[in-house]
């Protein structure tokens, strides 16, 4: 790896703590990813991206900034990347997937809070995330209670957050509110970049983000084959990388991988043939939170689908590409994003129906419902998911956990027993 | 031809050995702080045609001696069905976890529930409370049965419940009454876990806590079904593993 110390120093990174973080990743990555046998060769690109997670990509962001481009950090699949790109900016999903800086975060946040929110604060407050430090704008959103309250505190005590309001109900009034928020975000991006968003740039951005979604949809569809040509954790890794990699390069590399996977399908290569097929449903799994997928796959199941923000919710549905004016384009963007079936909406029948639909399409033998501790929306919505799956005769196991490793043994027992049960 | 199952639990390690006629011999020892060493001693100079490991230490034993592993859930289903052929529901309260399992008529696991990271309402919980009340673990059940009037215990967390017990003692509450209240609290929690998997007649109660006379009585009353209690409730998992060894 090149020497990035100067760059990190100039970003104000705490080098000592940052070293500890970077040193922790390779052994975990080796065990979870590199030790898999018969991996697709095209995964080597994504391995490189992870190894360079705080290096090459950060350098690219600095080069982009040097040319006058803005960097926007966000935490949620509701923030429309198209608008950031059309303003000449780049959008990155910020680090929130590890137990980093919790001691700092807990000084200003309650202990019993979702680990994703605590982690976002922890990374910023302990100054170990060069993505965070590269941002010209941090965008939060009023999704769950934890987040919307946390942004107030982040703004007051840590760093200003621009917050998008998300309706709770997808009514006509809700749609109006959301369209208005999308328009305001466009104005905000014009202010941050000093550049007016024009119809051609926005059309290009819509096409580019759609292409990213199409590539991820292609990858997802290939996993419907029996056996799946790629392990679930490799596919999840790609879904995670989608949040921060260079779009054109990422799209190309995902398609190269898909070409290889098609060859593997021809030859019948992939996961073990008799392995039961499992879908994960629920909360996001943010880099490097690979705990549950790894336990599932090392218990003998094949993970074939992620009903999650790091998964289907990120790339389902496209933005209509035929808007002839900025106004029409913004409406098309608002329409697409409001289709996202996050559990913060009520009622949320779309999600229940979608889970059943995905379970059937991917021919899963069971669903593992993943709840991050203290995530009320997903935890409470479980009851309706469980009932809908039961009606279809599909087994489901609910796992509630955080980023700590101390409950891995108990989770492994339950997941193994679930795999025995559905085998 | 002998087949064996070893159940490496958090508090005890059980070894069950089956011969050609399915006659079983068994050993139960404390897990201690060096479970692998204890397993080695237990298995020394014994030869089996198959050995299957289960329990929380199953993978550790598998790496060293066992042919394969099955989870406690599957092991309990197999063992309980063999001991009580009418079994359709299983409750196991062990040292560190509680399991509720529902099985179909052929003994296959239909559904299960387990406590997650904390040991609330398990054998360990009772042990800590027995100590706080100066009882031996064997005696706390009998003492609770003799209590005239239970005290309501609100905490299920082992740490919180212990301080609750301490403050009840300080208030001058009779220890029998506190003991009964603790048993009732476990019974409530276990009852809802069982209801989530569905209670079908033919309920086998296994694990160390199944020996507790107060738990037996309270559960029977709360659930309204007869409890089938194996003669040695701590051997069910090891027997299930031995049966699996024989079958494969």
C-alpha cells in the first residue's frame, strides 16, 4: 500500500487510533473473505478496494476536491445521489459498521442506542474516518427516532448536519412533503457546489446511478441460480462497496464479475449444491459488520439475498430517465426514492409483500431476520413479517445483535439449529 | 459396537454411551475452567464406532476428537423423543441457556426459541440466587415449596435480581418467600417462551433445573399440562448425540 500518512495527517486523522483500526481489518478479512475456496477471480478488484478503503479512494476524493468538486457524506439510502452528482459532487456512505469510539460517543449519547448511530458518532469523534473528514456536507435524514434526535446532537456538539425530512406515511401529503425536500436538497447542493443543476447533468447522473442499480440487479438475479454462483458475503461486500466507490469503475467491475458468474453457472459452480438457501431480512449491514452473514455461511447455509438497505433496498427500482426538465427529473427522483420500503414508514405493507416475493423468487428455505439492538422499527415490524412468512410455510429465525462479538457463540448455536431444521 | 454422544455444556459435561442393545451408560461431570481437559479425561481409554459432540463446546471437541457435531436443539429433540416417545414439546433449562423446542410426530424440529446473550432465568440464575439466600442449589426448590406467600420479583436480569433479593432480605422478608418469588419469575418467562413455539401435550422437561421440585410444580400449574421428566434430565442432549452417532 502506498504511504498515505501525509494525506491522513492533513485531514486531521488521529494516526495512532487509525493504525489500530486499519491493522484490525486484514486478519478478519482473511478469515471471512480470502480463505473461501473457489472464489470468482473478479473478486480481486473488490478485495483491492477494501484493502485501499482509506487509501486510494480517499486520494481520489482529495483530487476531486482539488478540482473544486464537493464531497457529500450520508448514512441512508434516501439521500438522492443523482442530485449530488449533477452538482459535480461525489456521494459517500459514511462509516458506521464497527465498535469504534463508543466511549467517546457514549459521552453525549445514551448507551442503549442503535450501534449504527453510535458508530457514526464514534468514527467522527475519534477522528478515524477519512471519509467523514473529507466531507463538505453531511446529510442526515429523519427516518427513525434515534437518527432524527442524534442529528440534533451531532449538529450542536460535533459537526453540522443538513437533515432531510422523510414523511412517515406515503400519502399524497407525504409525497408532496418529500418532493419539496428533494427540491430543497437540490438548492442546498447548488449552494454547496456554487453550480446550478441543469437538465443535461441531472439526466447523466440519473443514467449513471441507474446503471449502478442495473449492475447490482444483474448480480442479484444471478444468485437466483441453484447453486448460487457467488457466496452471500462476497455479494454483500459488493453491495457495501457500492456506497463509496467510483461509480463508472464500480459498474464496469460488477459487470465483469457477472460475466464470470454466468460462466460459473454454465459449469454448475458455486455454493455447495445441497446447502439450504437463506435470505437475510432487516437492518443494514455496514462495512465491516460481516458477523451474521459469516455465521450463516459457516453454518452450512448459502446466503442468496439481502432484504436490507445494504442489499435490495439500495438497488430496487430505477428513476425514470425521460424527464425533459429539471422539475420533471426531480419528480422522477422523488417517486423512486419514496418507493423504498424502510420500516420507518407506516403502514408498510409493501415491505411485507416484498419479503414474501423475494423469498419465493430466490427459492429460499428460510429467512434470518436481522435486528440491530435497539432498532425499534425493524424489531417491531418483525411480527408482521413472521406472520406473512408463516402463512407461506417459510421458516424464520430472528437474531437481535450489535457489533460486539461476545454473543457469537449463542448466535452460532441458533443459526446452526435453524440450518439443521430447514435442511 | 459402541456409539457415544458428548454434551459440553456451560456447567456440566455429559457423556452417553449406547451399546448394540441401546443400553445406555452415562457420566456427568462439572465443566470447570478447562473443559477440553475434562473431556480428554472422560474419553480416555474408551473406544467408540462413532462420537458426536453437542453443547456450547461442540466445535472445540469436534476439532480434537469427535466425528461430527449437532446443535443442542437437534440433540434434545432426538434424546427426548427416545426417552419419551409421546414427546412433542421440549423445555430445557440448562446452566446458561433455556430452550423451548417443538417437534413433529417424527421427532423433527419444527420451531425453537432460545434466550440470547444473557442468562436470565437459567440454572446459573438460580445458582446465584441460592447463594444470595444461603441455600444449596439442591435445596432451594424444596424451600420455595414450603413458602406461605411469594414475594414478587421484578428483575429477570441476574445482576439486578440479586440486588433486588438483597434489598428484600434487608427488609426482613423470609427467604422462603423470596425463593418462591424467584421461581415464579422464571416460570413466567419460560412459559412465554414455550407459548411462542406452541405447547402440545407431551412436554418433556429436561436440563439440570428439571430436578427442581418447585419449578416442576409451578410449570405444571401454569401450563396446564403434565410434565414428562426424564430419570436423569441432564443426559438428554448427550443421549441425542449418541443416537445421532448410531444413525449416521
